[in-house]
C-alpha cells in the first residue's frame, strides 16, 4: 500500500479529459491519481508563472508537505523532474515521454517555439488556454529542461519513452549518461501521446515499478 499521494501533470495543451481513461486504468490497479492543471490551462486559466519560484509555489499549494509521487507527460514531465529537485517530499517521479529531449535537439529555438505556439493558440481551438500564461510557461520551461540529466538528480525515476523513430536515437544517446536512479523503458507502437496510445501498457508499467520500488 503506497503512503504517497500521486499526481499527474499533463502535456502542453492537454486537457483533463485526455487522461481520464489512463487515470481510470491506474485507479483499477489501486493507484488513485490526482490531476494537476498546468498554469494557464482550464481551471488554472488565470494562473501565471514567470519565475522558477512561481512554478514551485504554484504546485506546492496543492502538493503541500505530504510524501508525493509525480507523473508527468511531456512538459509535465519536465516540471515533475524540476519540482523533485526543489521539493523534498516528492519521493518518486514517473516521466511519460518527457524530460530527456529539448527543442534545441532538433534545431528549434525558443523564438520559433513561441511563434508556433502563438499560431496554434490563435486558431480558436484552444479557448481553455490563456495565451499569455501559456507562452510564459514555455519560456520558463526552457530554463528547467533536462533536469534528469544533472548528476545531482537523485529522485528515483521511471522514464517511459515512445519508439517514435524520428526522436528515439537522441533519447537513447542521452540516456547513456543518466544516473542509476533512473529506469528507462521504450514503449512500442507509441507516439509522443504515449499514455493515450498504450494506456493499459503504461498503467501496467507504472504499477509494476511502484510495487517494485515501494519499501515492504
């Protein structure tokens, strides 16, 4: 029986509805997971983070001091790993195709990323997102990326990555320098939307890893 509270942080532009099936599968395995909104998304529409301390405080308000496990997808993974380096009550981190690559790996600058994001947000299909807050989050994310690649990163971490061939070589190359506290596994037949492509498999891997790493 896990003593920790478990939280899930979605990827940029993701909505709570995207994860309902996945979180239900985790619940069926005895893992009750609480959904955490990204700043500027849905119920956190009016919340804005500019500095690293803002990001820490934004999530600390919910997580508090309780022993916690954070599951993060994409940018949510970057945030989860970053929080683990600043909040000592985060005992484990689970990254879903996040935390191991950056946009610079593919020649995409922050300026390019912001331009693309503005175009997407202006399409009218993302009314649940606050453009200013969302863009601030992208800027901040560039300063916290790749936390797991630091030698100082000590939090036990499960890294589940997609087998998308365009980015897999970069992930594998970087994984060779990760600390021993990080366990990585490739999930076949998945895109970046890894927990939606193979929700049963992802839930199974998470439950198995938590059971293995949970002190008896």
